[in-house]
């Protein structure tokens, strides 16, 4: 399952992990990705914030591909063209207070 970190404002992709074993670093946390860019999008200069539960979309690769949710390469950068705010596809992840 691909993992995409992107700007909420312009769709610029900060990190795109296509498959397990793609690189030796592994899956970076959202704070590592935001910190790498100084908490500012390099394309639109908007302030980066951690995603809320409503911003997280969990879906199959096949469905993501059919809905154009996977990044496309434009020049040397990746972008997600389609908005991922599709309410019917979102999965609510419960947050338990005091969990590690």
C-alpha cells in the first residue's frame, strides 16, 4: 500500500513511499517529513500542520489509482491532482486517550 505525504493546500508531495523496501530509511513520521521542509511547503509557502483524522485516507491501491489519488510526476516533483476529501471513502480511526 503506497504512503503519500502531501500539502493540503497545493497537493505537492513531500514523500511518496510506493512499496515496502523502496529505501533503507523506512516509513518516516509526519514530523520528520514536515521538519525536513522547515514546516513550510516549498511550492506554495503555506504552513504545514500535522494531519487530523479527517485528513487521513486509507484505501486500496486499486481504488486510489481509479480515483486519481496517487501522485503523478511533474518535472522532478510529484503532485496529487485530485482532492482526497471524499467523505464516503474515509475510515475513522479511534483515538484512545493515554495509549502509547
